[in-house]
């Protein structure tokens, strides 16, 4: 982390961090889905995209509040701090590297200090700090979780509270996860669809974690949980149930449908609509979010130590050049010293502020 400075990163700093990947990522010109067909982030995104939808004036206000906050405020891009890992990965496993985050106020302080657009965390964390911070940074209440105390472990998102309570504690938006491909996915789709409808009625925005879970998504030693075709379809179901913003893992490969042998596909998905370049794989995810009408934010993933900065900047460059809306990055920031966590989040934000990094 010693490469980070208090001052914003320059384009040259970004090039240096990307190293050998700099040219292939920063100079790449996509020949798949034309950038002109995308609805890209910008200062006018709510006016250009959401004003013509069924979203109420209260939802439009909530979305604009999210877009206007923090260091990226007014750019159309968003940087969200998500800390729900205390439930999703156990509190001990998540916070042992930095125990201050057992205290929910530390979560609020990190999001505020780093200039994030919003903070996404649990009912309990936000309720505990509601009156002190609800007016200082947009709250995104994560309304469902996978609990890890059942043995053997099962992967099943269940509701932890009501949408009304999220509104009551001052939330700007609600977030939820669906494990697409899991045995319980049908129930989760219905539950989250109903919750998002209620959230919109109350004037809150909606963000969906479109994750995939099925042991059969691994074949011949290759993991297709992050295949562009499978995650893209998960995104498409997510926007169908009226998620305003989609959270998805960065795609790492493609051909999950054809290799595993399920669902339906068309060979042009792999030859014309995408390629092996990570920007094209991510653009296919954007395309499945109604060509960007619902913003795609990619997740930061687990912390791996010294490589976190480079990986985070790389993910941000891919997302931005593909047509995405930003990053939702947690463990790489909070599983290190507070100041370093702030600096890492700022570095990611600097990618979206860099005018030299444009749509591929």
C-alpha cells in the first residue's frame, strides 16, 4: 500500500499500477456491442433514463441523492462501501484483520471519510447508527442474508427484516441478494420482487446482488459461477424484477451454458456479442442490464493483501471502459488499516474521475 499517496491518482499512476495489462485495457477498442448502443453513466443519468420510467418522484429523488453524494457526486458513477460480511462470511472471519469493524460506527466513518456515494450494510448496523448518520451519507439496507450457523452449510438467502423498517431508519435504497441457480432461487426471486415493489412504493431505490450458486457450475476444474453468459442472464432477471442498479462479480470466463449443457444459448453470444477480452466480457453483463439503463456495479472481491490496490484499479478500469457504473468494494478496504482503506477506495474513485479513461 506504500504506493498510495494522499493526493489523487493521476492517469500515469493508473498506467503504472496496471503494469503489463495497461495497453490491453486502456487502449483496447471493442468490436462487439457498439458503445453507441449503450446508455452510459453521466451527470444527467436520472433525467435521461429514469424520468421516463414508472419510478415515482420519491424514487427519482433517492437515486439522485445516491448519485450526488461523495467524491464521485455528479459524475454518474458510484462508489459504494458494502459491509455485510459479518453475516455472509461470519463476523470473526471478516473482522479479525481489523476488529474496529465489529463496531458499526467504524463502518459509517470509513464510508464518510472515503467519500463514498453510499454505505450498504445490515439492518442492525444501520439501525444502531441511524440518527447520527442517516443524514450524512445515503443508507443502503441489505434486507436478506445467508446465515452460516446451519450445519452442514446451506446457501439460502432469507429476509432479515421488513422494507418498512428500512424506510423507517432513513434508507435511501434497499439491497438484496438472489442466488440464481440454487434450489431456493425461485422463492428468492418472488420475495425480492415483492420487496423491491414495496421499496419503490415507499420511495427507495433498489440494488440487487445477482450472484450464482450451484455446484454443477463447476466442470473439469473450471468455475463458471462468473461466466459472462451465466452472470449476464442473472443480471437480466435482476432488471426484470425492477432493480435500479445491479451488483455482479466481474466475469472471468465465458461459455458456462454450452460447457455445462443447460439453459439456452446462441453461438453469436460468444463470437459477436463478446470476446476473450475482459472489457467485452463485462460489456455483455452491461448489455443484459437493458444496455446500461440499469447501472452495473462490479464487486471488489476478497482481500488478497499486497495486490489489492492493483486488482481494484484493474476492475474499475474494466467496468468503466465496458460501460459500467462503478464499484462496490468492501473487504479490500476494511480488512486493512483505516487510513489505507480510505486511500484504496479513493484510488478506485480516481479511475472514474480520470477523463482519459473512456468507453472502449
